[in-house]
C-alpha cells in the first residue's frame, strides 16, 4: 500500500491510499466511503482485491479521516459537492495510472450517491453500490426512522450551533463532519427525492448524464437502508443500465451482515468474491440498456 495526497481545488489535499495489484492488473477500483467512515475501514477489503489482480484506490474526503489531519473543523468550508470533486480527483488519478483498463467504483452508502454529481462520468465503467439508498428519512429502516427526526431537527442544528461543526465522535453519531456537509446532507435527507430534489434540475441533469452501469447490492438486514431507498437511488441514474440484487445473511451462512458488514474480513470467502463477480455483471450490464431487478 502506498499512501499519498492529491491536490483538489488548488487549496486542498486529500489523503489517498493506492493498493497495487498482485500480478497482471485486470481493472482499477476506486472505493468511495460512507459518511463518517475512514478509508482505513476498507483496507482489508482493498488488500484482498489487490491480491485478485485489481488496482485499488481509497481516500478520505476533505475535512475527514487522514485528509483532516490537525485541521480544526470549526469554520472549515466544505460541502457534498466538494466531496464529489474529491472523489473525482481520485478517479482521475486511477484513470491516469491505468488508462487502458476498465475503472469501476465501489460505493458504500454515500459513496454510491456522489457519483451522480461527477463532472466527467464518462471516465467510469461501472458502479457497484453497496448498502446504499436515497437517504430520505421516510425510506430509512424502521429502527432508524423512529429516531431520525430528533437527529435532524434537534441534535444536528443544536450541535452545529454550539460547535461550529458536527462533533459526531463525541456524540457517537456518524462521525465528525464539516458544517456544510452535515447541513446539506440534512436538506437531502428531508427531501422526498433526496439529492435530486434538494438540489433541483442541475443535480437531476447531472445524474441523467451517467451512462455507466449501476449494480446495487441491497442487504436485507441493513439497519439504515431499505430496498425502497435503494430502488430510489438507482432510479436517480435515469439513463444508466441498472440492476438491484438482494443479499441476505442466510445466503452466506451468517447471522448478520448489516450496513457495514460487507467489508468485514469474516466475509472474505463469501461476500468478497461476489465483488469480483459483480465486475463481470457490470460489464454485461454495460452492453444492455434494459433496467432489471433480481431477487
């Protein structure tokens, strides 16, 4: 693994890790992380992919994880559009490193939402969406839905007013987030059409520019996302070939997978090989424009 930084927007540098493929390189993958999740969480999965001949890139969005460093978040200026540009900077680097090989995105939660805001989606050959949905609160999983309005209408506004950012680590909620990120995310989650509804026609047209195939893995025991939310997110990619696949713990002889489980090492013999299979399915989806859903 090689750790480095990439310049974005002239004044920011984001922390990036590159996992070189073992043997002949078959493809490149950029892992887009979930909200508040550091890139280190994906390291075991990235190492496993690299051992399968996949060059892997992970990163931390500006103001988070290793990209934050010692920078105080009070007064730190960043929103989700900035994070989409961070994502794209890593895509640029991955494409430049292996220009002749296919480049796929593995998006965990937020990491499958932001690709709709890319300025140059033509660089991407496919998106594997993992445990991702629209985020609209009425489409949240039942347990989350019972508490999420308190989170959005009380905890977030109060915390941001007091600290100048969202101190998620202290509150044991999501993670530390810049003010602009959490408040924009709040607007998205309170809108029935999520990012597309909150940001209007420009965002809708941005998602509609995506032509790469999208394969969404929906986890049946996900404590945050529902199948309905996943289908809503996939629907935003209105011009892309899409498919949704449900995965239950029983499919891999496990008691639980949940929102984060796919990336845990206990699944290196079960779920992780499905990621390789998904690359083949994305390639096949790219040759058809017929949306489809599988059980």
